[in-house]
C-alpha cells in the first residue's frame, strides 16, 4: 500500500542525475528501493485499483517504466533514468493510443493524459475530430481548465495547420498532444492520498480521454483498410 514518497526520493534522483553510472547506483541500491522503486510500484498498483473501482467497465491496465535506459539508445547519456513514470491504458496497447500517466522526477511530479505516437495520420485524425465537433471540444477544454492551470506537451508545428481560435489553437496545432499538471515536491506526493488525487485528475480527464480514443480508433480503422 502506498504511504507516500519523501524528500529522500528527490535526493536519490538528483544524486543519480549527477552520478549516472553503475558504481554510484549499486552503492545506493537500497536507497533506490526504499525511496523510489517501492513507493512507485505501490502507487501504480493502488492508483490502478482505485481507477478500476471508479470505472469498473473500463478494465484499465498499467505499464511501469524501468530505471534502466535501453542500452541501444543511450546517445551519450548514463545507463539510468532520472525519473520514473507509469501509464494507465485501456485494451492491449500500452505504447500507443490515449493513456493516463504519472511521472516523478528530482524536483517535481506531474500527471495527465496524452497520445505520444507522433505520426501524420494520428495528428490528422486529431484535427479532424476537433473540426467535426468544435463546440464539444471547446467544452472539453473548458472542463480541463476548470481543474486549474494546466500544461500542454507536444511539438508545435512551425507553420500552424489552421486558426481555430485562441483557446483551441494550442491543442489543434501539435504533432502529438499531452495535457496535465505539474507540482513541486511536497503536498499529496508525500501522503497516502496521492492515488486518490491521481484518480480524481484522471476522472476529470475521462471525457477528453474518450474524445482522444475515438479519434485514435478512426486511425486504426483506416490503417486496417489499407
């Protein structure tokens, strides 16, 4: 059961960022287990359980990141990540399609919803979905904003695809889209209440998740017909 992260979590991740090598990591392996890996896995399990209780017809699953980087993709970086994340998804696809996520780093944590597949057909389907129901999508964006100041992730096109107004343009003109909230250390991160906080956030994003899911399914249907 999740009992909370602590300042030791950030201290470990900060130390790892400054000393990203096997010798340092092995010397601090117990700190990793106690301050980061154990709480992280408990949080993922408790959050998934609570989300499935709230939405019993969804059958969500969870995918956890590993601290170890893929040795084929180090690109001059150390062998360890200085953050951990998990993604909660429906169905059998944990690398594509819309997913809820949580991430903890050395200085802050974040949670939200997104699609990370950067491909032309997914981006086009996303824009087509907004164009088909602009009023509905406006209400969805307003619902996200009602939860407090949010952040959008995803590369913007150098040349916007279209002008859909000040509210929708940041959502419309991205190669891929993720929305969520960031917060510094402290608060719910250090308490057993964090799974409930995350589930409340995900529940507030569920209408946006369903909008994303419909758009992404349109891509899968089109790909299957090729």
